[in-house]
C-alpha cells in the first residue's frame, strides 16, 4: 500500500487540475457570452440614442419612424408625445435641426433579457429663429428589453441638465 500511494498522487493531482481547468473553461465561456450580449446591447443602445438625438425638419418623418422602430409598445406611447403629429409639425415649422454626439453609454444593469442604460450626449440645436446653435449636454436613463428583433426601448427618462428648461409635451 505504501508503494501505491506515491504513484497515485500524480494521478490525483492530474484529476484535480483537469477539473479546475474544465471549470475555468466553462466559466470563461459564460463570461464571453455575457460580454458579447452586453456588447450587442451597448451597440443597439448607441444606435437608439443616435437616432433620438439626430433629426431635422427635412427628415423628421423618417427620423420619427426610425425612433419608433426601437420602441416597445409601452415606449411607443411615450415617443408619440415627442414625435407624434403635433410635435412633427412644430419641428417642421420651426425648421429644427438637432445633432447629437454620443459621449458615453453606460450599462447600469444587465440581466438576461432586460437592461438599464445611461447615456450622455452633446447636442447642438438650431432652428429658424437662431443664427448660432445652442449646445448642451443631454443625459438619458432608459430601459431596454430583448425581443425577437433585437433590443428595444421600454422606457426613457430625460434627465434635465442643470440650468436648462425642458419644454412641456404637446
């Protein structure tokens, strides 16, 4: 028995090392899948915020459709306030042009098919009555859910920058 024990030690160590390697590989693969899913979420969140903060009077009908394409049924009702018929008519009449540059996208929480995202955007706004663009920083919190057609926005909250006035909806 004493002679067998030294010969078993390397095999026991090998089995333990193999078990540790397999566990590490499984955990690594799970983390890669999580990272890929989060990258997809971040990409679609960036596309949404870009669509939301880039529109003009000339293209507002198409721009509003693009924004609506990112919406779940709940968010469509919210989006109709800012991109419904009256709002679109006002944007056209005032010859509004909004250009937003996404500064950062931060995934605040991510679990399975739902996520919460925070975005910071530098916006430049011009209209028929302004010769110089008005530049400010916009911050958004929004929730997204994964659907068969990708990530969609279920709720959006515009966080008012200090010292700015947000107009009431129509």
